[in-house]
């Protein structure tokens, strides 16, 4: 789903119902506040009740964060940017992600809002439990923390300049994904999988366009 012109003001109207429209918006702190207690409790439960040691717990938890980065890349590349002639599916893709490309300054839709987020994360937990059983209580928290890091990185990339020089390639990779070519630069929290699969921009050959970057940044 491509747009000829980025819209610097306003936000997409996704639903006619103002109540449904309200449910499509959220603030990052709400999502962090919703999941952090659950993450903490599941890790505590895994150690104290299920009897997993700190070493194994940490390994599984960190592996899940890494797995999220792969999941993020696959979803962004093959679902969020799906091209289809099916009108309903095209509408779904626009609601899910296309509106962000049309209105990149809309800071209220960078995280999945609470209601659909809880439904989807519960389904993911159930599917993981079918495969991993008790290990899910350590893996799911890492997966969700990976999502929280991804959403926060996405917010930061649109809000601020990179805080450290080594992070600038991640920032530029995402900016170029928006204004240069959305068939590349699918990694947001990490550029690792873009490099693995050859979708990372050659930053030495890409001229930095500060005016276009500014169009992607949130209003102060």
C-alpha cells in the first residue's frame, strides 16, 4: 500500500463509529503499564512455583526477545505491506499499518491499542502454550517485552534524533523505509534481519534528506 504524498497533519479516520475510533488510539505508557506487571508475575511464577533456575529462565526470556525481532520483521514485511486486490484484506492492512505510512505523525497509533492487544496477546499465549507448555511462562514475557521495545523504538524514531551515534543506522533505515522505498527497511527495533535478508538500505549510497525526515517527525 503506497501513498504519493505523506500527510503531515491530522490522522486517518478508521471507523465511522466514534467509539470504535476511540479504541484505535492509545499512549505507549498505557501499554507498558498493562503488560509490565504480567511480565514480572510470570517470571516470578516460573522461578518460585515452576522451579526454573535463574540461568535457564534468563536464557529462555532473552531468546524470546530475539525471536520477537524475527517475528517483527516477518510481520512487517509480509503482512503490514501486503499488496492485494481483495478490498477487505486491503482495508485490514490499511487499518493495521497503512494509515501510519499515510499519517506518520500520528503518535496515537504506534502501539496496538489495549482491547485488540489483549485479545491478540492472549491468543499468542495460548498457541505458545500448546507447543511449549510451562516454558511459555518464560518465553511469552520475553516476546511481549520485545514488542514493547519495538513500539518504543518506533515512537522514538519518529519523535527524536538518535541518542547515540551507533543507533543512527536504525533511524535512517526506518526513515528511508517511509520516504524512499517501503520494500526495504522492515526492521524497526533492530536492523539485524534486514541485513540477513538483504533489505537493509545501503546507507553510504543514500543521501540523507533532512526535509523529508522532518515530515516524519512528531510535532513538538
